[in-house]
C-alpha cells in the first residue's frame, strides 16, 4: 500500500520580513536611463543606432563616466557583452572610438566580450553556460545584441517567448546582473505613442521590461525615450551620431528641435467624427481606422481629457461648443491597465 506524499507549500513571509534594499544603494544603474538590476530592452527602428546606444551604456557602466556625457553612473562595475552581428574587429573599433571619446584607455576598460560563435538562449546547454559565465565574471550589466540572433523560436508565439524571457528573469534574480537586450521594432511604426507595442514579436516583450529605451527618427531627428517599471520615465530627447576624425560616438544633439507630441491617430479620429452625422462607437472607429484597441483607447482618453470628444449613450462625438448634451462618461471604458 503506497503512501501519498503531501506537496510542499511555497515559501511565504510577511512584508516586514522581505529583503530590504540597503539605504546606501541607488535605484539607478544609469541615472534616468536604466534602473539598478533591471531587465529590459534597447529597442528601435532600423538604423536608429541601437548598438551604439548599447555600447555607450557598456563603456559608461564599466568606467563610471557619465552616459551620453549627461547621465551619471552611481555604481559602476564590469560589463559582459555578446555582440552577435559585429565581427571582433568591428566591435573593437566601436569600443575604441567610444573609449577615446570618454578619455579612457581601452586596455583598462572593464568590459568582457563573449567570443563564442553562437549563443542560443533557447538551448538548455547555452543557458547553463551563460549562467556559469555570469557567476564567474560577476558583471553588473549583461548586454545581448540583438535578440533575434540569440534564438530559433517564433517571437510572435507568446508561450515560446515567455519561456525565454522567464529564463532571463530568473538569471537576473540569481546573479543580480542587469540585463539589456537589443531588439528591433517593426518598420513604419507610428510617430508617437505605443513605442513598447511597436516592438517586433509578442507583447510579452514589452510586459517583461523593467527599463525600456526606445530610439526612433521623428522628422529626421533621432529621438531617445526611456520608460521604467519602478521610476518615472524620461521625456524624449534628441541624439545624433557625431563622426569626428577620432571616431563616431552618440551624443545629445546640440540643438534639439521641439518634439511633436501630436499623434496622427488623434487627427484621424477627429476627422472621422467630424464627417459622421451620428456618434460612432469605439468598435466602429477601430474598424474604420484599422488600429489596435490599445492605441484607440489611449487616443480617445487623450481627446476626452482635452475636451475635444465626448462619450454619449450612442458612442463618441465631437465636443459641441457650449454643449448641454447628456454625457455618459464611463471612466472604465477609457481605463488602461497601468504598467
């Protein structure tokens, strides 16, 4: 007669018994750009200098010098880097250029480069080797560039990408290393809003990040924005790739043109409602404009807050001047789940 073994319960503690962060530590790995021990993504449209941004972060964290000459690195330390697309000579050339710009000696820069021909995050053997490498070198930042070259799974399959991201989250918690993935955005993304949802592949990628840097071109100007799970985001600011004789490097643009914050979707909604004799439901608007529900909800909320549209019992309409129409302002219909 076999005996049944009771399952072991999960460990549980009271909030006061949870591990506390030392008061002397800082929430930032790079001020305003990357939180301490964060997992995240450096994303962007094609040719938006994502790798240059990742290497600028690597040099800054390894040396303690300000990133982009503006953002402090409170707790510098070793950086581990795997560059799947650059040859060793090309990578060295980039790092030499950045080191010279930061007035550093490349030989004394604490960046360790993984030189394996391939690294596959979806293979158990490579996962184990990567963890062993982090345990040996104890970096404060791991950069993997780019994600698409580090696996053979379907990035649009939520289950497959969630398993890969789950491994990286566990790796971060085990080692305390911040992890930055370089990842591509889809082509022809909107000029404003929804940056995280423009990343190529499953929306699990955006949901996973603690820190998210996004590069894109807007009216010919390269812009960088930052979002964080546990800190305030940074407003978009302008960058440019300087190319002096000593070698290229990213820098804040000397003259940053004003950033247009107007989403073209807002104008499309206003134009559609202006052409309609009757209020339009959100489903009707979404079907006509062929836009994701998430973006539409955000746009309708913004227009409502600006007093340009109203929600009536039959749907949405332009806000009439001196209107006395009965409104049905259902706050839940415009609510977006917080990140």
